[in-house]
C-alpha cells in the first residue's frame, strides 16, 4: 500500500513539473516589432531588425515560428537583409519569434 501511494505521489509531482516546464516556454508577453532586417543567421536560427525608433530587436527562430511572404508560408532563407518585416515574438527570458511576415 505504501509503495503504490509513494508511486502515485511521484507520478503526480513529475506530471506537475513537466506541465510547468512546458508552460514556461510559452509564458511571457507577446510583442510586435516592425522594421528592416539588419542580420539573419539561418544556421543559428536568429533574425535582428532595426525599428524606426532606432532600437534593434533580435529574436530566436525555431520550428514553431511561421515565416510568411505575401500570405504564403516561407523559410528564413527567403528573408534578406534590408527587407521590411513585422515580427511577432514572445518576450520571456529569451525572445522567441512566433511569426515573421515580410512586407511587399
């Protein structure tokens, strides 16, 4: 009886820890930035833009990031330095891009 109670307690604790870690990746504040691309690192999966306000915004691009050009899905390799883009990103400990949209 004690073993099954102990096992159940460990299972519940592990479940809460796993759910907490998954939620931590998605927590933060959703932000939007508009600007021109000043650097792209397709291998390192990062993009940095300069905003009209004069600040630079660098984000991490991962497998969940949607890249769009004229409404169609694209890849980071289709974005070039100098392109005007809008980036929606999640601001937490790091900046994770959720969507990068290239303007015409």
